[in-house]
């Protein structure tokens, strides 16, 4: 286990993480701090706890939107697959009918 000091809103927090995850944790903390600073510019300094809760809610909203977009993309892919399969069945049936008509024509001559 590693210990990393991260800076959020000018305050240092000592956080544990798995070995090798230190840089990733610092990136995440940087992202949180960036969101906190954006909120402070927007609403002013409203206290550490409140601004961190607001940042958490903002990030949770971003995450929820990402999940929703992913779900819509996956749903669209499933619909495209279904439409492709239906079109393939239709084309295959049409080809089978044409082959039967050609066979009938050749058989009657």
C-alpha cells in the first residue's frame, strides 16, 4: 500500500492506494480540484465540505451521463444488428425465390 498526498482546494489530504496507482490517484485528485475551482468561480467559497459535496454531485452527474450515453450506444448497436439480420433474412428469401423461379424455368424447357 502506498500513501499519496493530494491537494484539493489548497488543502492536503493523505490517501492510501495500491502500489503503482500513485500517478492515477494524483490525476484523479487533479480532476476533482479542477472541478472544485470551477465551482468556486461560479458560486464562490461556500466552505470545504459544501464545495466538495457539490463537486462530487457534479462528477456523479457526469458519470451518470456517460453511463446513459454508453447504454444508448449499446442499444443502438443491438438495434442495428437486429435490422441487419432482418434485412439479411429478407435478401436470402428473395434470392431463394429467384433461384426457384430460374430452376422452374429451366425445368420446363
